[in-house]
C-alpha cells in the first residue's frame, strides 16, 4: 500500500496502528518511509511476483513441458488495446512450485516485468500455457522496486 499521512508518525508504531484499523485478513509485512522528492512509487516498480494455483490440476510433467517450451521461445507476439508487443521479454521467471497444502495442488511462480510501458500480465502467460485464467487463482505476492 502506498499512502500519504497528514502528520508525521513514528514508523515503528505504524504497523500496530494500521492493524487495528484494517479489516481482518490483511497483514502488514513492513513499513518504510519514502522521500516525496523521489518519483512516485508506481513509476519505480520493475517487476511483480505471482503465485498461481490451478483450480483444475494439470499433469505436472505436461505443464513443465509447456513452461520449458514457452521459456525457450524467442518471441511471443501479443496485442493489447490494438498495440503489438512481445510477451516473452516480460517473463523474467516462470516455474512450477512444489506441491501446495494438498498433494494434487499445482502452483506456478511468475516474475513478470511491471514497468510503466512494459507490463507482463499473469493471465497472458497462462493463456500461452494453454490455461484459462478462470481455471486458476492468481495472487500477486511481491512488487520489486528499482533502487
């Protein structure tokens, strides 16, 4: 979350105060102050990481084959809002995760570029793997900022 406060507060106390005010299920992982003279945070994002849980499990070896094929493809031409682009360089990392809580659960890890003019979308990667986005649960787990 990116927020601006009306008054200065002690950052060490902020996680506790936020927890008291936020709905159940939201966890504060950390708090960091930023210099307002720097560019806006959304312009500093370089990549986003996702965990994708497949609702309809696929054979892990078949899915690994699809991942390998995609990662070894030089170019994946796509179009978004009438503009052509290449999805392949936006895929920084794509892999199968170890089984989840349930033995048959299949999860993917994705690290996709998330720059202002070049953003990979997990739904597009799933589409290239032959998986409908509706057949998965996509959770963004991390944003990676330039420093």
